[in-house]
C-alpha cells in the first residue's frame, strides 16, 4: 500500500470538485446555446469535465477506503457519495467555476481562463510521483487542448466582433478576473504536491494576455483584489444552489440506484 496522506486525498477532491462544478455550470447551456453546433460543443466539453471528475473521485474513494479513517457513517466510500453527500463547506472547487454563467461571452471566457490553467497544471502533474494521478492528468490533456482551442477562438471572435459583443466581453473580463488569482495561491494540501504555481502563473499570464490582445480587449486590470476561499470550503452563495440541484435525487431518495 502506498503512503497515503490526507493532503493527497484533499487535493484529489479539489481537482474532482472543480471539474464537477464547472461541468454542471456549462451543462446549463444544453438546449440554450446560440447555435446548435456550439450547443453540442459545450455540452460535450461538460461531459469531458464530468469524466475527469469521475476519475478523480474514484481514485480519492479508493484511497479513503484504504486508509479506513472515515467517520462519516457512509460505509464504503464511492464516487457518488463524494459528489452527492458532501456539503458546501466540504467542497474544494475554485470559486471561478461556481459563478453564474452570465451571457455566452462570460461562460466562454471563464472556460478559457480555466482550461488554459488546467492544461498547464496537468502538464506538471503528468510527471507527479503519484503514478495514478499522473495517468489521469495525461489522459485528460488531449481533451483540454481542444477546450482551449474552442474557447479562445470564441474569445477572439466576440472581443473583435461587434460593438455589443466587445462590450460584453470587456464586462466579462472585469467580472471574472478577480477570481483567477485563486488558481495560483497554494493552500496547505497543495504544498506537498510538487507543483510550481509561480512558474505556471507566469506562463498562464503570457498566454492569456496574448489572446486578450488579439481580441482587442483592455487588459490593464491593475491591482485587482483576488477572491479566494473555494479551495478550503469558503464559497459564494452560488454553490449552495448548484448542489441543491445536483444532489436533489440522492438526498430525496437515499441509496437509490439506476
């Protein structure tokens, strides 16, 4: 048995929660996208994120069961219990992922910010000493590369489009930027994962600014105060509403199976 730490489990839950909540948010566009092709595209991206989330939850559940330290009373832990029976304070997702969708431009910019970060992070994690974690991240990189390409093309198209689309994208940039700093601020359970968030931030900034400049968006954000807390369970009011919808069936009909 490998030497399992609580920090390792918490980090897996952070990765799983983040992709699950963003998947749930993006899936709200199903049937509401601006055109059918893009409606299908963002729904497929939601499914990619859900698949990643399941892989992380399954691995976290395996490690929790191996340690036999849970006092939840849930019995043997599985991915469904981790997704459906934890409360807001137990979720460790980035605040960025739980924000309301807003308009199409805001949803697209959020996806681009996160996907560019996720790709750089998973590039580092694919060489992690935890071989199972590394394998999950390596498998996901091809999907994430598509998410980046699809979302940044939309960012450029809307930012460099009509006066209204440009105005909406500029508003989205102002609204979302304050939530990007959390990605690069390590909490306790990240500090033993051998991740260089400072180096990652430098590369992320270069790539993001290049795309925003191509979209003719104003990037002089200034010293924006960054919102943090999601990684340690302090969330916006939005997460409670998301979990109410996401967890309703399991809460209303405990232990139900398809």
